C-alpha cells in the first residue's frame, strides 16, 4: 500500500488532470483550422506535447498514490473541461452540467477522504479476511488433532 494521501498530493493530481484537460482545448482549436494547414499542425502538435508532459507527470504521480485514487481524480477533467469551455469558448453552462460536475466532485471527495484516512475499506477487508483464515487454520488444526486422537483411541480398543 502506498502512503496516505495528503492535500499536496491532491493538488498535484489536480494540476496533472488540468494539464490533461488542456488537450481538449488544443483539439477544439485544431478542429477549427482547415485540414493540413499550419494552424492545424500547430494545434495538434501542441496537443501531442501536452499529452507527453501529462504522461510523464502521471507516471510519477502513480508511483506515490494508489492507482484507484489517482484514476478517480481523473474524473475531475469534467470540471476543468467545463471551466475551459466557459472561459475560452464562452459556452453556456446549464443546471444539468453544474449538477453533473458537482456529483462527480462529491464522488472524488469521498474517495480522496478514504485515501486520506489511516485505513481504507480494502485494508479492513484484508485484515478481516486474514483473521477469518487464521481462525479456519486453527480450527483445521484442532480437527486434525481430534482425528489423530480418535484414531489412537480407536486403534487401542
């Protein structure tokens, strides 16, 4: 298991997700260019560079953070995409879009909180399973001992 999730880790993850979300912005700009023009290649080239930077940063992040928590944070790309669409492309925001993004943020917050606590559900399940299997092996050992004793008693009579 990786170390506990800190606020610094969450901020770093969000920075990486924000960088990833910029690929959508460059793709949108590229789609507005005539095919195979200088602007077209400029924006698609920029998208490839951003993806390269994102890939390097993502690899470093998942070294330190549980993959399940890291991938859950990738869902925040919806928030960043909504922000970019409003700030750069002047798209409209509907109540449904806001509700959807808030729902995703709530889910990510729940998962991040679980990652920040000392023990998550997976650790509890592993510990409980280990306790059950330990109890089973002790019981199995007792059963084997009883059978041995019964055989001895049965053989002596």
